[in-house]
């Protein structure tokens, strides 16, 4: 899940690894930002299993000071569907 300033924006399928680059690239491709310098930070959110191990499945992107969030209401208007039902969801809670 990719969050923007703490609010769910999108969920993606990925091979774990370059999660921060994926999140930044997603924001560029969606027109939320135009370059990486508009990002202040990208961090993993707490998302733990029952035994307390972080799942590293959620990242939160904070925009740099002065960068305005476009008027996208943080809800995507176009959803992609797939046979697994995962792609196109805005948050993990929607799965």
C-alpha cells in the first residue's frame, strides 16, 4: 500500500525490494509529483504480524515543504481489475 501524507492512495503488486523507488515512481506516473525532489521522506509504516514482525507492506510518502497535494482527493477515479482482485485497490483494508 502506498500512502500519501498518511492517507491511502493505492495498492500495488510487487516483488519486495525497491519499495521506495516504486512509490516515488508511482507518484510521478500518476502526476502527484513531477520529480523526486518533491518528496521529503518515504518510510515503512508499522504493519506487523501476530508475533510483531513488520510486514513492510505499507509505505507512507511525505511531500517536501511547499509541495501541494494535487486535487485528487486521495482517491483514484480509475481502477484496474485483475483476476486476483488486488490491483486497483486503494488500501489493504479494501482487499
